[in-house]
């Protein structure tokens, strides 16, 4: 009799990931999950990968790594106006990864399940001779045809962002020892994005995306996709008290650094009141930082006098 | 004016992956994809990761790597009786990866789009200091409640498999130089699984999974999940001519080696005729290799005289 004893990966899944499984996940005991799509809704799907040493630091607490993996994907859904539903995840880890790492990673995810109303649908665990490599595919839903897309902005639309810009980029500098922040706020913003889930922008924003690779670069994407120029008022960009405390030498890092996970939107003037109402309802602040207009696609950064400012670096490339 | 020039990852996506994008992918120009679920159908979702040096060899041709990544996921859908629809994919590659690798990888995927009727919905590309790490999440659909699950087998059900068992495991040995196969068949079976998409097993198989970690181990999973014992007739297990040519010393490798990507099913005797009809319709051979019965969960491997056989190794663990 060959005893069907279980290889270590099954024990790992049972201990740490089965408690995260939601409806349709079949307790992670099957090859696949099943899902009944919400009736009358369109699905919105996105996937992001995170690699140790590239997207997070190898000694980052594992619960924050798990939450960041989930939240960067939630942020993409938020920028589309989608309601998050569930996700699939693959994790590739070195054999020497201690059990406590998985426990912490799963605990972080569990905390965010409660916060964002999502559950785990399925996935895969495997070993790697390299750094920890994570991938997450999230599924959300919107009313049919209502997903906010990158395309749709028009000349005259205002440029709006949620929250504050630059905290994540400055937090990375804190983690690298290049900047100090006694409050711990910036480091936490780097390690733990706050996806703007719940801001009801469908039917309000004419275009949108989340700011992950730097405000100027990401705004440039919207310009290019829509054939529009953007006047960005540098002094209107919302900064946290901690980012302001870092001083003007760090402003460029704020505008180009990435890891913001705020929502960047084009909003027609006629819908500004609706945006402000949605902002109030969700408790998510929004700020107007400029205007789209006709012209050669690109971002013109202006100082308070309307003069253009030059930047050394536009944004962050993953390559 | 800050020119919104594109970082290398965008050019990579545009050149190699945009041509793979299907309906709802928004040409991979957005943060997320949209999908209208097929009306009245239930979705079936699964994700698998593949890492160079673990799941494929670093010098495997990139087109075959792409196809294998897609096909191992298609195989999971096939084992659930699901019709494939589309997929999201994340790829993490070393910076030195040549453009020709991406071109080959995408060409392999494109070939399989035509063969299996799937398209790319979205994903992410990123760099890694480690080996190439790939993750793919695939979406298929079935009639509501009809997905074939691992749970559902009953005592008296026959044990059936599609195709032939052991070719992939022997192909790996060929790749490693430990076995010769002048026909090239075994190596191709290792590098290019043939997922059994199209075998209409919903309503026929009482349980099913694909064989990826070794027939004996995977059958053990079905035993454990259903609280059943399995009598597996070693001589009934279908072997290719090339596997038979390798000789009896390789039989254990065939039964335990993995990388088969065939469908393993429990089929009640009353539905055998329906299975054979489905097999004929799809052009996918099926073979009965044993019987489930009541007893301590586990796999009893029997020789032609009904005597039990012992194995040195049960199957393949990814850890």
C-alpha cells in the first residue's frame, strides 16, 4: 500500500493559506476555483508581480509584504472604480524560507481581507532558487461599460488626485537610510499602500489610473493615451506634513518617485461636485492639481507664477 | 515640457505582448482588463507559477516555455471540464534577457492561442535579480455546478486516464542525458504538454484532476479527498511506444514522475459509454486503469497477477 502522504507544499497550503480561502475556492483542495459572476456586472481583472529586492526589501516584515501585494492590485481596481471580489496568487519562495515568513505573510493578507472584503480563490506555491517572487491576480466588478479607463479624458478636464503624493517614494528613502522621519509615517506609506477602494468614480472620472510609477510619468501616460497636454501645478500637489517637513529638495522625488497608490483622474468641470460628494461619502480626500488641454502630449510642470519647471528624472521603470 | 517617453517595459509590452491581447484587454494599455462573463455560465479559475531551473530548464526554447506555461494551466481547466476563455500573466525576467527570448516566448503563446481559442487579458512585466519567474492565471467556464471536482468519486467507480502516462517524466530524463530517445517524442512531451481541452467530462466523471505530480501521488490525492482506496493495475496504465521502448526499469518513473498533463478521472460504470463517446468525439483516447473501492485511503499498485507492487518514490513535490 502506497500511503498518500502529503508533500511539504500541501502542509504549507493547509496551514497558512486554507484559512484565507473564500467562496468558490473549494478550500484550495482542488485544481481550480469556481466563481459565479455577480449577475449583470462586468468583471475587472488585473495582475501584478512583486519580487524581493525589486518591489520590496528582503527584510520587510512578511505581513506587510502580503498586504502590499494585495493592495497594489486593489489600487488598480480602485482606479477603475471597481468593487473588489477575490484573487488568485502564486508564490515562489526559497526552500530555506522559514515557516514564520509564511505565517506572517498570510496574517497580513487575512487582515486585509477584513478591511477590503476580499477572499482568496486559488493559486500555486513553488520553490525558487532565486528571491521570493509573488504574483497576484485580482477580480472586481463594475456596472457594464462603466469601468474608468485611461482613455476618455478631454481638453478642459481637471486633473485630480486622491490623498497625498510622494510619501511612498520618501518612505523608500527612509528605508534606505537617506532620509529621516521620526514619525514613521513615510516608511509605513512605502510599506503599506492605502488603495482608494470605495471612491465611487464610475460616471464621474472621464479617465483614471493609479499612481504607482511616479505622478509625472503616470500623468504622461494619460496625456499620451488621450492625445492631450497637461498643465500640472506643482504647488497644488497635495503633500503630507511629513513630506513637507522633508523640505523642497525632496519635491522632485515626491513628483516622480512612485509607490503612491493614489488615484489620478481626469474630471470634467461639470462633474466636480459629484466627485467632491463621492470623496466625502468615502472619506477619501481629492485635490485638483491641474488641467488637461489640447497640445502636444506631455506634462508641463508649473510653479506658482505659471513658469515651467524642469525635472531631472521623469519616473520609475521596472526595467 | 517633460516628454512622456516610455520606459523599456512599455516597449517590451507593445512589441511582444500587445499582439496577444484579446477582447477586454484594452490593448494592454490600461491598468486592468474588463470581461463580460459568458451569460449563464460559472467561471473556473486557476493559477500556476513556473520558475527557470525548477519547472523548465534555463536553455529550453522560449516558445516552448510560453506554451508550457499556458498549457499547464489549460490542463487544469481540462480536468474540470471547463472551456478556456482568457488569461492574465506576470513575467519577471533578468535585465540581461535578450529581446529574442521575449519574441520566442510570445510566438509560442500566439501559436497556442490559435490552437486553444484563448487570448491574453492582462498582466505585468518586471525585472528580477533571480531566474525567470512566470505566473499565469487562466479563466474558463462551465455550466453552473458542473465543474468536475476532486471530490465526488465513489466506491465502484472506474479509474480512467487520458492519453499515455510517463512520457513527460522520461522526457526530462532525456533532457538530462540519462535516457536516449532517437524519436524526440519523449523530450517533446516534457517540453510541450498536450492539455486535454475539449474532452466533455462534465456530467460523466464523478471526480477528476490532471496528472502533473505523478500518477500515483495524484491518484492518492483523489483517494484521500474522497476517503477511498484505489486498486491501480500497473499493466493497464497506457504507455507510449517510446516509454515501452525505455524498458521495465523506467516503469516506476512513468508512474511517479509527473509532467503528464493527462486527465485522471473517476467514472461510474453507468457512464463509461458516455465517456467513450466523449473520447471519440474529441479524439482523445481514454483508458481504464483500475477501480476505487472502500478502504483505507491509498493507492494499491497491482501487477498482472493481482499482487501488490512497492514503489521507491511516490511523486514529485515542488518543495
